[in-house]
C-alpha cells in the first residue's frame, strides 16, 4: 500500500472522476436505501460517502496516506485495515462496496468471504476490479463462486458486479 500512500495527495485528481463514474453505474442498477448501513472496503479517500446520503457509512482502507487525505466528514468513519480481516460483526451492512481494490488483496478469496460475512442476508455487494489485472480470470471465478452474481458488466477499465451474499 506504499504506492497509494505515496500518491495520496493527488489520488482524487488522478482517480476521482473514474471512481465516481463507477458509483453512478452501480446506482443505475440498484435502488440504494435512504437509510441503513454501508461498508466501503478499500475506501481510499472516502469519496463514495457522498453517493449514499442518509446511510451510516463506514470505510476500511489499508493505506494510511489515503485516510490522511480523506474529507473530514469521511475520516472519522474510516478504519485502518484490510479487506481480508474486517473488524465488524456478521450481518452488519446493507451494502458492501469495493471499487477497484480486489486485485490488490493479498488473499482475494478471504476478502470475498469477509465481505459475504458482514453483509446482511438481504444486502448487496458491489464490486469492481481492473480488467487489465493479471488476476482477472481468477478474480472473476472467485466472485462467481463466493457470491450470487445478480448483474455483471465491463466498463472502460473494470469488471463490475452486483452480488447477493451466499449463505454461510
């Protein structure tokens, strides 16, 4: 995560609009609740928070530098940590979101198991990962094995998934 901490001061300028577009694509496909709970795994600077007003938003981010450059209203809701070991109880979140992070996980299988674990039974998991990742085929297979894929598509740079959790 040193790369992300190094680029943290310019992260939003580099990737902000691209991430916002992915969020808009997800919002076209789901009707997010106006209340409830959301976890953003690999939340970066917390940009997703503004797309889900009214929801109790939490983020987890492994790069301390990105947390330090988060907006003030997001910073207080971001935990330093990784997606493979989420510090939340089972069935905690209505929405679990992870944008362009899965390809960076040391253990994507464990990360998806954790996302599945913390998602409420009727919740959704919104995922994207880079199409150009050398792990693309393996990641797609893990997503389709670990979760119930409700919708899948490609945008310019990412594989995108709307999923329901699988029973534990």
